[in-house]
């Protein structure tokens, strides 16, 4: 078991079997996502603040646009683990790579999902995010990363 860093509120862990079996249908490596509190006070579905996240994760998984979800439980999910590395700042300037990322994001956002949508949801989220960052002195990150 190894913790994977980088999330804002959730904790993500890699869990793998030391002596892997190629003959098993059981996943030998998984990612365990443990939910933290939603950021900026965003709460979905009257008290079940993670219901929307679970619905979207399952649909994205079923459409092969995100990791396969092996299981869900009240405080998290078990997902397929992908060996990976961070998306480096210099890669974020590669127009071809950025276009590929945004095309996949567009496919996710264009999906028909059974959740409540708000007219200005994205802009409200961005406003809330900016206010939260300003209130928590997180704007220093913009200076540090020259954003």
C-alpha cells in the first residue's frame, strides 16, 4: 500500500499484490479513493455530497473515458490503477497534447448523465474557487507557477 499525493480533498492509495499472478482474473493492482470533504462547501443531493461523483465515475468508467470502477463503498471507490506520472508544465504547452486532453474532457462533459445541472454551474464553481483561494491565501500558487 502506498499513498499517492496530489489531491485537494480525497486520499488516493495504490494497493498491489507483491507476488502477482498472470493467471488470475482478479485485479492485481488497484487505486483506492477515500473521499474527503467536498471543496468550497459544494454539496450534492441533499446530504449525500458524493452521490453525483459516484454516478459520474460509474458512467465515465462504463464509457471507457476513465478508470474502471471495481467497487464503491460509503467513503470511497476501488478503481483500476494506471502506472502514470504527472503532466509536466512543459507538456501543458504542447498544443497537440493539450488538444487531446481537451477533446477527451469535452466527450466527458457532453455525456448524458442523470444528475441535476445548473445553468451557470461551471462559472459559479470558478467564482467559488477563486473566492476560496483568495480567502485561503492560495493565490501564491499562481505566482509560484507563473500562471
